[in-house]
C-alpha cells in the first residue's frame, strides 16, 4: 500500500475545504478523482503530496506518518516517492525539454548523463524525441504538458499525483499524456479530472463534493 490518507481536513478561516477525507491507494493502482470545481480536489492532492500541511488527519506513505516526520525527511520522502503533474506545468524557462524532464532524477542523485538518458526515454515514449532540445518557450502547451509528465515519471516514483493533466490539451496530446501515466509500470496514479473518458481509463473512480470523498 503506497498511500493511506486518513480523515484529512483543511480549513480556511471558518470554511472547511477538505473534511474527513479518507483514501487508500494500492501499489500501481490507477485512481481518478472527480468532482465540481472548488470542491477541494487540488487541496487534497497538495496534502497527500506533502506540499500543504493538513489541519487534521494523517498521510501515510508506505506506512509512515509523513506529516509527523522532520521537514528534511518529509522532503526526502516527497522527492523519492512522489511525482507531480500540476495544472500549470511549472517548467523552467531556460532549460530544454530533456533538461526539465531530468531535474527530479538529478535531485535524486542520478548523474547528469543518466538523468538525461532517462528523460530521453520518457520523451520518446511521449512522442517528443524530436523536440527534446527545444526550450520551454518553443514548445506548444500540449508539448509542455507532455514534458511535465516525463518529469513526473523520470525518477521512478511510487505515486504520481496529476491535477487536471489533460484539461487544456487537444485530443492527441491528452491521449499521449494518459497513455504514459496509466501505462507506467509499478507506479500508482491519482489523477484529478473532469473528463469522464479519462476517468473511465482508471481502475477506480472516487468523487468529491463539498470537501468530502465518496466512492
């Protein structure tokens, strides 16, 4: 079991954005998270991904209570076990596509050469090999998002958290993104989506409304 989120809560003033959210994800399981805009999906991902501290509840990663660990150890867990695909791709402007994709591998201790080799492997799988040396501002939105997916997978994480990864993409780019995410062997995926076609490809769908989860 890679993830057990137990009774997670997050408040903003008197408003409860996430309320008692409990979710378990097994190793290599692919799960879609659906719900209306503003219901707390992104906040839930940020807590699970160790970016936003819950006001209540626990995030267990590989059986370890991540938010009770020291900040340095929690950062190490996030780097080692989690990959992110954000709504905004957050690529580094002055780096090429392959360099952007290689960053998590380098941060995890891979050599410069090995990091680029792994990045190239994922970019080829995503149909971006001819664009691997292009800078961020030379890439289309769809190409940028495919680079972001390669970056999320390059360090072989146990869990990828993807927040509307296909929301602004054309059909071909959306298919390439989901093929890579759902086809990644040994990687669990939690993907936030409004697209029923994307959700249908996951092994399981959970729904969120007013900060609460339901199956």
